């Protein structure tokens, strides 16, 4: 039997360290776990409906004075907790308002800067458009002048002629 386990383990590359020997199903395991949960018995029985009337031995051991002290301490704890929560909520509300005001101020500054940049951008675009128009006019004039200069150059005697002009000439 040991050889079979090692052979099947080596064939499938799975090593079994501790195989389950019980034949319990998952349902049976759950049922056992549920039965191990301790029973809850209320401190104060509810006698009107008959619930809790079975055993009151635990209640007899608790004195009313100790129970009142416990409830008073619990009430004080709840009051302190609610005061802390209230203070924290007030603090959070104040911080949220402060953050909202800060964000609104930053947004205002950003919008003003955006407006200034928009004005500058428009001004630069206008200047670039004017420069492009001027360059276009200059190019048209140069295109008209070069053929005229070359024609004049052709009418000069050969020893006085300059090299032919072109747009690429320095």
C-alpha cells in the first residue's frame, strides 16, 4: 500500500502528508460545530410568554444594585461615546467647510490665470498672424523683384553682369 501511494504521488507530482481518515461529511462536521456553541440565557427572563422560565439560577446570583451600577456605567459609556462622535462630526464638518473654501479660492485663482493666459494667447496669435501676413507679402515682392533683377542683369555687358539671382542666394 505504501508503494502505491508513492507511485501515484510520483506520477501526479502530489505528495500527501496527512490523508483524512474519517468518513464524516461536511454536513456532519457543521452539525458538530453548531452543537459546540454555548447556549445563551438572558439575564432578565420574559415570563409573559413563557420564554426563559426554565432556569433562572444565573439571574438569582445577580444583585439588582450591581445590575443598576452596570447599566449606569454602560449608559455613561454610551453618552461619552456619543459626545465623542458628535465632536468628531463637528470637527469633520468644520474641516470640510474649510477645504471647500480653500478649493473655491484655488479655483478662483486658476480661473483668473486662465483668463490672463487666454488674453496673452489671443495677443500672440494675432501677432503671429500679422507676421505671417507680412512674410507672405515680402515673399510676393521678392518673387516679383528677382525676375526683374535677372532681366536687368541680362542687359548689362557680360563683364559687368552678376551671377544670376535666385531666392536661395545670400
